[in-house]
């Protein structure tokens, strides 16, 4: 298993594989911005936007690759308002169901924290479905809970989900 950062050109080339991971996660019930009717074109449009932001330096994109196949990904949003240059935000931590429970999520987060540190970040934040697989992963990796908001987002089938906001110092 290899974890690596993609540049903008590599990210654009990886759009079909990244879309496949996103669609698999949504089909598996993950509440990650999209609804169950997510179409391949909508998923690809999302990843093209991410690739453009990577090319512009606004975010870091990391992937987990096993024997050439992309199985997981996470982003660090680096572009922040002028009064928060030290903060980064973790987004779209996604591992294909074929690759779960083998440590990819933990390895991706380790690499994301390294990338954030290298970009001068000292504080990371994220939000995640309360008591979901991500919430458990982040707690295990030392993230602190800031608080929970009920009914913050919808699951892919439309039911409301509580969301927990978390933070971690990485300096
Ligand atoms: C959350 C998510 C990224 C975790 O990815 P993952 O690769 O399965 O994460 P890990 O393998 O590091 O850890 C998952 C579990 O596997 C266990 N595990 C890790 N390596 C293992 C191994 N070699 N053998 C057995 N179990 C293992 C971990 O202890 C952990 O157990 P727990 O959930 O009971 O605490 C993944 O479930 C996912 O993509 N979910 C859908 C999208 C989503 O909700 N993302 C979060 C958005 S905020």
C-alpha cells in the first residue's frame, strides 16, 4: 500500500478512480455531501473542481494505492481566511469498501497531517457523522470533540444525521 500526494495534473488523471471511490462510499450509506442518486457525471464534476483547487494550491489531495488501484483518498483544505493561516480542514476521507479495515484510513490521516504540517498548519478541524466509522477513526487518532449539532446533514437516503465537529493540534 502506498500513500502519496497528487499534484493537479495527477489529480485530473485520477478523476475516474476518485469518482468510483466516492460513488462506492455513497452507495454504502456514507453522508459525504451527496445523495444516493449521485450520478457519475456529478461525481466527476466534483473531482474536477478538487483537481483545479489542488493545481491552484488551495488544497492537498492524498491517495492510498494498492497494487496500482486507488482505494482511498483524503484532502486537506489549505486556503483559509487571512485570520486563520495556521488552520487546515480535513475533507472527504473516503476508503472504498474493498479496502476498509486494513489501516488505510489511519494511514491517509497520518499523511494528511504531515502534508498540513509541511504547509505550515498547526491546527486541523473536520466534521463527521456522529458515531460513524470516521468519528471512531478520528477519536482513535487523537482528535478532540468540539461539539455535536443535531440534524446537521442528510444521509444519502434522506434521513437527518447529527454531525460532530472535531479538532487536533499538529504542531
Ligand atoms: C471512515 C473510513 C475512511 C475508515 O477507513 P478504513 O480504511 O476502514 O480505516 P482503518 O482501517 O484505519 O480503521 C477502521 C477499522 O479497522 C480496524 N483495522 C485497521 N487495520 C486492521 C487490520 N489490519 N485488521 C483488522 N482490523 C483493522 C481499525 O481498528 C478500525 O476499527 P474500528 O472501526 O472498530 O475502530 C471508511 O470507513 C469510509 O470511507 N467510510 C465511508 C466514508 C466516510 O464516512 N468517511 C468519513 C467522512 S468524515
